[in-house]
């Protein structure tokens, strides 16, 4: 089972990736 810490880290990584994509496509 995945620990809460690992889940949070994965979520942050995905969120940052999505933000980066949004910034690139927006500029």
C-alpha cells in the first residue's frame, strides 16, 4: 500500500507538470 507521503509527492509532481504545460502553452 502506498503511504500518504508518497501519494502527496506524486500529486505535487503531477500538479507541477500540469502547471508547467499550462505556462508553456499560454505564453
